[in-house]
């Protein structure tokens, strides 16, 4: 496997993954990312067709170091084993730099900057009930919850970014993915519900910079491919009216996926 970091923000920083070193009878794969010992799936690779190779983009690649591996499957769904892990690092200039995005839209990420205070009040309560049994008191406890009531305040630097974040919150109902640098004491891939982020602006800078008061509750990893693809199939249809036109432009499906039409 090969992992290629793409640092341009058009539409966002990301990692392109290419798998060609697979067993000959591989027909599908699942690619896993490992971040700080936590393994999650690359959502564009869930049982993805991989006969002859596969390439895809991790639109949710975290800031900082990450490792990738591919689990291979044959035509009957038998697990053939895993590729060797490869490593990539999304470089960053400031430890407070972060990305906020709609987990269902691969093109939606907006860069923000985390405010101090995210390290405080990290509550993970356990639900439970105490019972009195004679002269003893016992507890029936459940599982520890994800982060709740988290102070995930952040800053946008321009009016355009502020409006983009507001549109994102309106579009998702507050369900977002927040990706922070390793120094920030939060999960680097934090899927969370931000019910009411509140921006505060100042006339002193013409209402450009905004400080967002944002309380977040962690939710489970979003699974399944994004609903909005970065390069939809309609782009290929517009560029190549017939299947023969596409065959003339690309020698393989893998090549077409790696190099979409402009």
C-alpha cells in the first residue's frame, strides 16, 4: 500500500491511499486507519471492489500521524489477511489548528482553531443506581459514556469561514466531525453533536473574527460511505458521453478513479 498526503485545501487536506500489493485472488478490501491506538474504517473502502488494485481517499484523515492497512477478501468473502501497514502524517503549523466537517459530505471541511479550555471538564459519567441491602450499599453500574458536556470552543478568522460553519451546523443539525492536532487532549477523530454553537464577533475587526462557544457531546463513529462524494459519477458522464470514450481515456478502472476529469 501507499499513502499520499495531499495538503491543498481544495476541498480539504486528505490522504490518498493506493493498494496494489494484494493477493491475486483479492476481490474486495476494507481499509483501516489507526490513530493513537484506536482503529476505525476508511469509509470509502467498506468492502470496496479491489480486483487488480484499489485507490481511494481518506477524507477524514486526522491531523498528525496515522497508519493504514487493508484487510483482503476473496470472491466468497473469506478473509485473506492484511497488507503491511503504511504511515502518513498531515503536517500542521499550529497545535490549535483543526477541521470541522459534515461526516456525510466529503467536501465540507472548514479549518478552525481550537480555543484553550478543551482540556477541562472532560466528563465521561457512568450510569448506575445504588441500592441498600440491609446494612450494605451496593451499586448496579452500566458502561462509561462517551465525552459529555465538552467545552470544544473554537475560532474562525474570517466572515466567510464563520458563515460556512454556520451553514454546516444548520445543514447537519450539529452532528459534525472535529479533527484536532495530537497536542489537543481530545480524540483526534471526534464525532460529536454540537447542539448550539454560538459565535461572538467584534466591531473592532469589522466582524471578521468569531469566537464560538461550543458545548459538544461525543457520539459513535459514523459508518458507511459519505452521501456526498467529492467526484460524483455525473462528472465522468459529462466528460465521456459513451463507454468507448472512457475506454479511450483510461486503460483501467483504477486509472480512471485516480485521475478524474477536470
